[in-house]
């Protein structure tokens, strides 16, 4: 939200145009010929407040009583939509935009023998002043006291005549204005690009240190994290010190600092089991028991096999993309749909496996063995990430995995020891027991069917394994943990082991996806595994159906450059992939509010609405006691 407000501010400052953030409306409206600094800042404040109120009314107010998963997914949808609006409607050059006329002066000054620009000092003073103003607002005014009362006890506030929705709208407006002004002021220091929104991670770390309650402590923590990141940068660029090896990315070390802070705070404040007050009757998307698995397998494998040998190179590429993305979506189904853990680091695990597979094959490890070993490496990373996450859940888990994904992307995937840095790595030609299964060829023979059949075989085995997990005791335990951790523990289920098991299986599937990605491109680059890809994976899987194998397969079809998008482009003669992220973001918000079971769940409910529920079995197991016919507690 802050990134959009900042882009709109700079564009208005230069042209006097307001760039609208709504697809279908005119791209921009001309407001005045020569805006001044004051008028541009007033415009940014009004725009930020309006955006915050609209987001509250249209997105998060309808989700107040929804599950944490639905709210996280809606936030991801909003993030995808606004990032794509910025990319489509603003003059973005490459990864960043060159903004003019900074608000704060940037002349250097000497402070304790060190050269510091004025804007940094002014920003620090502004942070302290804003924190003091917010503290006074929420501690001494009627509005602040009413807001704190509503946050502590909503029903009690309603009985006193306080309107929590109205207070929430004002808070959203204040937060949106502050986010926009922050990005505007920090632009000369951090730059401005559609991915500047990831600056929210160190801000979240600071807010978590303050337990989301103390403005003063959050400000102090934010300044301390920023100073620590600056020290890392200083150690890297100073010629008289060698504290940081050349192969270790400086940006990754900077991103690791807030990730460590978030993990430490969450582990310190988290519990192995939620307390009674955290248990709420918020229904999660049902996870159906797979039926007619053999018939579906024969039918879908037959259709894809025929397509691989009959369609042209473009459609073969789309099929391969859909199958590879289907594996990633399948990892989301296992972790989020079956066990209820929200992870935004799946593509980071895939990246580790992809580059590991390239390194293994370069050392003459046979491709099938490299495939398994690299996926096991991703599994180890996933379990290490999942271990501290076993004490947190919901929104906190999403924040933790997002921070770790950014740190893995910047520290591991960008390391020259693993990926040759931003230049990337080229995978050797893969051979499967002597058979050439490489993807590359010339002309219409490109995207060879042999590689497509390899992807089809791996995806089929993965789908069968996940379907079997849903039907056996392991899947029942995961569903019990997803529905109610305390009840699952009372029934004798080891909740921590169940969560780590889901992380392990999910990471292995993501690793398989990463290996196939590595051998499906000419050069594998760290940019192939940016955090935005993990957000898209969770978003598309939730939209398709996050709790079923069919949802994962549909998510693969919906992927950018997948079979559905390619077919639409070929049929309509236009490139719909340009706005696929924006459309996906909107669809995700709609799904989170009105169709939490996803497309496959909606279709399934239409066919099974009149079917009576099966009679419970006699003498059920403890896990079965926790589960009804549709997989809910």
C-alpha cells in the first residue's frame, strides 16, 4: 500500500496526474498542471487515507471473523494486485524507478567524525516525533482509549456504545498514510521499486519486539535494526576489514537480521499448544477424501500423454510449466491444506534444491540420484525452518516464513558458492538411466516430450502419494492438528511431530519442483525464486482449492505461462499474462471472502450437496473421533 502511494505521489509531483489503481477504469486522471511539494504531499496523505479506508471496508472488514488463513490469503491477494498495478501503470525501468525531487535534503554532515546525510538524521527525528504523537493519541484521547478498549474486549466496547468498525477504519487510514509517507521519504536511501514492499519485514521485526503495543519500543527497535544492517554494509565495503567473505552476499546478511529477530521473538512468545482463548470455531476449507483415484489417474495421464506427442512446442512448454507448478502447489496443499501451517517459503526451498541439483550433476552425480539428494536437502532446510515455527501459527507463522524466505533468497540463492550470483547456473543435460530427458532442442522439437513425460511421471507419483497421505492415519493426524491442536494432543497425537512431518513432505515436493525448474531453463537464476513467486504459489493454490490434490492440479493450469493462460492467449490473440497477477490478486480476495473452499471445492459442493453424509464407523480411533465426514473437527 505504501509503495503504491509513493509511486502515485512521485507521478503526481511530475505530471499532475492521479494514476488510478483500479483495472477497468482509465489509467490516470489529470488533476492540476504544476503541483508543488506541499500539494503533492497533501495528495499523498488524502490518497493514503482513502486507500486505507477502502481496504478496510472492502477486504478486511468482511474477513473479521474468518480464519487466519483467509486473512493472510486476502493480504497476499492485495499485495499481488497493488504490486502489479505499480508495474503496469507506472514508468518502471527494470527493477527500479528513478524518482526526482526528494522531499528531504541529502547534503552530507559530519557527526562524531562520520559523514551522514541530512535525510537520515531527519528521518530518525521524524520517527521519534511520530511515535510520541501516536503514543499520546492512543493513551490520552477519547479515540485512543476507545480503540484500545475495542481491541481488548470487542463485546464490552459494543455495550458501551463504541463502534469497533469505525475505529478500525480510522486506524487503517492512519496506517496507510504512515506507510505511504515512509516509502516516499526513504526513497533516496532505499530506492523505489514494486518490490520495495519487502521493507515491511524489518518493520514487522521491530513491531514484534514491541509486542505490537508500544510505539516507543517499536521505534527504538526499528532504529537498532537499521543500524545493524548499516553496520553489515559498512563492514562489507570497507577495504581495511575482511569480516565478510566475498562469496557471502551482503544484502542477504542484512535481510537475515530481521528474520532472526522475528524467529527469536516468536519462539520466546510462542507456545507448543495454543491456550483456550485462542481456540475459535472458524471453519477452514474442508479437505475431501480422494475418490476414484485410479480412474482420475488413468484419464488425466492419458490426456496429457497424448497432448505431449501431438501438440506444438508452445503448448508442450505450457504443459511442462503447469506440471512443474503443480508440484509446488501440491507442497502448499500438504502444508496448508492438510496441516493448517501457512508457509511463504516454498519457492525458496525449491531454489535450494534446484541449484543443489546443478552442483551435484556437475560433480558427475547421476541425474536420478541428484534429483532425490537435492530434494532431501530442501527437506532438511524445510524442517529447520519448520522447527521454530512449531511454536507459532496463523499470521505469525506467515510472517516468520516470509522473513526466512527473503533471507534464504538473499543469503543462500544469491551466493556465488551455490548459484554463481545473479549470473545464475546452467544445468547439464539430464539422462535418466541412459535416456536423454533434456528439454532443449531446435525449432518445433524444442521442449521435448521426453522431459514432459519425466515431469508427468514425477507429478503422478507425487499426487498418488499425497492422496494416500490424506486417506491414511498420517493425514488424519494432520487434519486433527489443523482443526484443533489442543484436542489433537488430548487424543494422543504428537502435534510437534505432525507439524514437522508436514513441513518435511511439503519441502520434499517443493524440492522436486525446484530440480525440474533447474533442468527446464537455459540458465537458472536466483530471480527465478523470488519471494513473490511463493506468494503467487499460495495464492493460486488457495484460489484453486488449497485442501485437495485436484486444487493443486488446477493451480498448475492457472499458472503464468501455464496451459490455461497459453490457451486463452492463443485463442484471443492477446497477451493476458501481462495482467495475470493483478487478476489473480482480485480473484484471491474474492475467494477469501466468499469462496474459501476454492474453485474445486465450489464445484464439488454443487455435486455433493444432496448426498447424505456417511454413517460414522463403530469403535472409531481417537483421530477419527476428531474428524467428521468432510475432514473438519
